[in-house]
């Protein structure tokens, strides 16, 4: 995993904010200066906040919890999907359906319906389905898969959300807040950083910046998963040793 420091953040263009006239005053603590009418983000604070967020995500992954990545803007979709896939985490990159979290049971039913249609279409004994009906079923399956396919293995609400652009994903932020689900987010100079639990002051428009931030966090999640694997192996070894130690005692008892 690439080490994150001031230089790497600078190289990734993480410091470029929006035009000063479009700023959100609540971002003032994270703004270093104004240059040519553009706000410049304080990368020292970005680095500190990013490490804080990474440590929290690592701990969540270590405990076996899922973190959902959310990014539906064009320049972020593929990047975020790739990094979420790399650490085996669910993601939403097409569109956020209202009730994705607050009405999770309905979302799960839609996913089950997609699975049922897929099995039906693949069943050789279902050849009696009319061509028109098969076409409609295929289109329905493709629609659900496009919107929800990336979370089909998510059987319970995620432990947290990582969001790119809280202004765009305001519904996701609101649903998470309503349910008490922690939120990690890239916050640009035109956003309100107080609406998320772990704000990461950064350029949420440039693909290089998104790639750097999402990549680092995915790397921390991988480390958490590796920690979990080590702990599991240690527990299994400890259990094995205890069982081996019991065998001589059991033989004596016989």
C-alpha cells in the first residue's frame, strides 16, 4: 500500500478546492489559503484526518464488519468500484435508491428476486417461457443487477459508509445518520464537513485525488482483514493445543 504523506497528497491534487465564492464556511478550519480565486485545502489536516479514518476502518474490518463505498459521480464510479472490489466490500456506483438503508428489507427482496429470475432463466426445464416474457424478465434482472448487483452479498446493514461528494450523495448521508451508521467522506470546500463522522478534507472532483484517498482506505481495510485472519488462526491454534492437552488426561481416566 502506498504511504500517504504531504507530498503524495500534493502530487495527487488533493489540495485543490472550489472557487472561493462557492465555499461552505464550515470548511474554514480545513482551508489553508485562497489562490487565484480558488480555495486551497490544508494538506496537513487532510493527512491527519485520513490516517484517523484509515485506523477506524482497519478496526472495523478486523472485527468482520462491512463498509459500503458510495460514489455515483462519473469520474469516481470506476475508481471506487475497483478499490471496493479489491478489499471485498460492497459499493453503490450507479444510483442511490431511496430507502437503500432505511428500507433495507425491501432492497434485500429485490436482490432475491434478481437471483430467482437468474435461476429461472438458466433452468433448462423452463423452456416454456414465452419469448416476450423471457425478454421482460431479462430486462428486469439487468436493471436490478445494475443498481444492486454490487451489494448482493450484503445480508445486513453495513457498519459504515465511505462517501465521495456528500452534496451529491446527500440521501445516503441522511439515511446513515437516521440509523446511526458512521460515515467517512471526502469533503471539498463547498461541503459541510459536520454532517459526517469522519470528514477527510480533499478534492472530491479530480480522479487522481479520489483514487489516492479511496486506494489508501481500501489498503487499510485489507490490513484489517489480514489482522482478522491472524487472530482467527491464533485462536484455532490455541483451541487445537487445548484439545491435544486434554487427550492424555482422557486416556488416564480410562
